C-alpha cells in the first residue's frame, strides 16, 4: 500500500528551528506503529519539500510542506 494509505492525509509536525527532513522522518517514526513501519530506515522512501525533491539533510522552514513517498519505477 502507498504511504498515504498507511499514514493518512496531511498532518502537522512541530520541530525545532533548523530541523532537517531526516529529523522530521525520525520524529514521525518515533510515533511508533504504522509510522515506524512505513518510514523505517530499511525502507526506500523519498522526500519532497514544497513539491521539490529533497535530501534528508535539507533544512525545513516554518510552513514547509513535506511529503514522503516510495520510489517510483517505470515500465
């Protein structure tokens, strides 16, 4: 199933100033349950900030939209 199906729609996450995409992922995984399973480090997960691909080291700013999704393959 897709990450959206597992985790649901949009959610608000409060992080310290200067937090990164990777830190946001860790904070979501810390919720446990489906979040920990879907975003586990052993899973291939991509991220986008404000609809642009972003590395885990990318800094987040207040109000940014962060999306996680599985890698896409073509056929």
